[in-house]
C-alpha cells in the first residue's frame, strides 16, 4: 500500500510539471476546445438545416444536430488525449530528453507513464466537460443519463491516452505522425459521426465496428439520447480493455527505451 502511494506521488510530480508549463501557454489547451464546437455548428446545425425533420437511428427519431453532438464530444476526448499522450510524449522523450532528468530521481518509467496518462486524461476530460455544457445549453441532451457522458468521455480519453502512449514509443520521427493523424481523421469521418453506419456496405460496417472511436461515439450517443441498453456495457468494456493494453505496452516500451 505504501509503495502504491509513493508511486502515485512520483507520478503526480510529472502531472504538476505539465500544469505549470501549460499555465504559461494557455492557448495550447483552450484551442483544442473550439474544433469540435465549430464542427457542431457547421455540420450538426448548418448541414442539419438541410435535413428535413428528423431521421431514425435504432428505431428512435432524432434531429441531425442531436445525432452529431455526442460524436463531436467523443472526438474532443480522443483528440485531447492523443495530442498529449502521443505527440507531446514523443517530443519529450525523443528530442527534449525530459524523461532522462526524471529518471535521475526516484521516478521510474511506470510513474512517468501514469503521470503522462493522467494529464492526457485531464486534458481530454476538460474538453469534454466544456463541450457537454455547450450541448446542455443548446438543448442537445434529451435524458438525465447525459450526466454519465462525462465519465464516458473520460473513459474514451483513457483508452486513447493509453493507445497514444503505446504508439509514440514505436515512432521514429515526426514524419511518422502523418500516419497517426491520417488514421485519426479517417476514424473521425467514418465512426458513425456524421451518418449511421447502417448506411455503409456490410464490409465497411465491420471495419468501423472494430475502431475505438466508434465505441466511444456509440457510448456517448446512447447516454445523451437516453438509448441505454446492454450494448453500452460492451462499448465501455472495449474502451477499458484498450486503455489497459495501451498502458501495459507503453510502460514496457518506455522502460526499454529510457533505461537502455
């Protein structure tokens, strides 16, 4: 027990370091909030105005803005966590050599991984919380289940944070991030964000259903619209498993890279 407390304190040192840095660069945090909001206004409301009346998703009628909004919230959680855990971690590890200084203290690779993941989770959670407020103000939440959307978004951030850290340990240069951003953009477009996946060909539906953002979108859409059922548990389990796998790989890889 004492060992776990000590590890948590050491991990929090890295979290506190990130907080101090971003206090001097607040725009780097705030800017990430506006992208999903602009998508919501331009596509959810702008394009939604061209969609006559409502359409049906899983037997439930809803407006297009109501359909798109939770997807934008899921994307917000994904991008906030991925930017911090993959892009920033890669720079700190490969170029700034920040972790070499931490390893000269009692902080180890596992604590570094937990510290970075906790900050990535906080960043993604902040974006999601602000976006949920926007949704509530715009009357884009139709159920009290929506109060669980924030924990759901944190789970999405945890999954993508662990995944991003694992990916960062395998990349060789900044050019490799072209593949990462490309995959993120494809998921953003085709994870049931702007159209029900039932409209896709059968083979495309299968591909979409194995992607993590799809499970995040479905989880938040079910909570914000009140379409709650056993399927949401499956989405949550998928995201939790992804987080555990990503963190395990990241911790082992960081240990090899930093202690060699």
